[in-house]
C-alpha cells in the first residue's frame, strides 16, 4: 500500500474545517486513506475482484459519493479527537515509517547513453 503525503493546503483546510491541529488533520487524512484502501480490499474480496486491479478500483471509487468520502474522514476525525493519546500513537508511527521509506529508484539510467558519434576534440 502506497499512501502519498497529504497536500499541505488540504491539511490546513481540514484543520480549520474540523477545528483540529494540523498534525491531527494530517493523521486523519492518512487514516481516511488507509480506511479507504481497506474498504476497497474488502469489497474486492467480497465480489471476487483482484485487489491490485486499478481499473476496478477506479470504477468502485467513481461509484462512491462525496458523502461516502466525507463519512470516512468524519470517522477518522472522530477517532482522533475522542482518544488522541491512545489513537495517535500507532498512526504517528505509521506516518514516521512512511516518511522514512525510501522512494523507489527511478527507472532512468544513471549514466548517459552512449552514441555512435565521434568525439570532437577542441584544442
């Protein structure tokens, strides 16, 4: 599961809309993303779909309404604000682990391509 970092402006928007700190908003967004992935995996298993099928996941996501997305975020905010010292610890560890994870190496070549052109020497 690869969860991107929340956009800073989205974090500020959530923090102001729900009257929580920026850290809590970031954790809530990450929590909601993880919940959404888990809901997709449950749906895929229940309907005999491949969990790694991106097209099926996009179709499933397109069928979900904005209220569904808001409900997931509302649940994440409620979990964080109701038991911050208990709930934040595992999610904070998850965020730290995600931040420490090294991004996959680029598929670009690290050295320039060789060509058949003759070298020009300037004296």
